[in-house]
């Protein structure tokens, strides 16, 4: 995650920026939050792999009979074919909460997979993809908003597999 953060901050062109990395799991982490100030990277928070947005989306990809670590973009695209589901009736949104700068969940990896599988059979595939995409956007946007408030920084540099999700990046751009 430090390598992700270094590449994001140094290539950003910003003098000062909030730097967030998010992926499945690497170095025992699923993400990190940093301040980049005057060319120096300062760690703020490590996000453990116990609650991973990347693993969540990998599970969704797998349950939709697609290849993990390859077809997550197809899940994002499939979501466009669904009827909208309001956040208050989206069962996936309740799986992870953001408390300050930390994602929390009562589900660990395999328990989350099992719960996602249970939910999937109640919805068409495109609806399930939509709900997963919306949940990811809501969680990560909340984490970014909280980190911006915490650091007082105005610019953002992002790295890691989660940020290859274009719709998520569009949501972050609206913050």
C-alpha cells in the first residue's frame, strides 16, 4: 500500500493531497489513508484486510459466475441494466459501515460470501450487480468524505484496484 500511495502522490501533480489506497488485500491490508504534504507522505490510517471493499467486489464477481480479479468491470457495466434500488432497501449497503476512517462489518470474508450468495438468489443478476455497485460507491464516498474532513486537504490522489471502478471515481469527483 505504501507503493500505491507513493505512485498516486508523486504522479498527482499536487503539492498537498489526501492519498487513499484500496484493493482486495496486500501486505495484510485492504487500504491505507495518507497525507501528502510538500513532497512528504505521512501515514494516517491502515485499513486491515478483515473488512475489504476489494474482497466484497471479488465475491460479487465470483457469485455472478465471472472471473475474480479480471471481470469486476463487467459487474460495474452489468449494473447499468438494472432498475434502480433505493439505498434504504438495498440489503448490501448494510454489510459494511464506515466509522470515521475505518470500514467495519460483522462479516468476515467467507461469512460475507455466504450472505451475498443468500441475497443473490432473491434478485436477477443485473439487480445484484447494481446493488453491489451502489454499496461500494456509498461506502468509499463516505470514507473519502470523512478523510477529507479529518485532514482538511482539498485534493485527492487514489490508487489500488478499487479505483479502477469508473463509476466510483465519478461519485468521488462529485464530493
